[in-house]
């Protein structure tokens, strides 16, 4: 797996997904931010690797993780 992790974090009275130091726009709920992070990861081109999504665990204790499939089409667009 490639070393790419999307994190869902609190941001501006809502939630955003984060890749490195870059934050997405703000979404009303963590679930909505997760949906948009999955969409962004599906369009990410990182060769044969996949990405990882980290989001607050539903039980409120730490993080939950999910592997996300990325675009492996070989297209440069």
C-alpha cells in the first residue's frame, strides 16, 4: 500500500478530510467528509498502490481505518 492517508478531522465547526497539510472544504458531518474523502481517493493516481482513510472511531476511542482503492488506469488525466 502506498503511504497516502486521508484523515477526517474537525474543521471550522464541521468536518473536513485532510491529506498531508491540505484540508478539504468543510462538511456538516464526519460521515459526509468520509464520503468525499473516498471520492477523492478513488481519483488519486499513485501507481499500483491504494490509500488509507483514517476517521474518528464510532465508539469515540481513537481512529478507525479503511483501505481505499485508487485509480490504476494508467491515464495521466
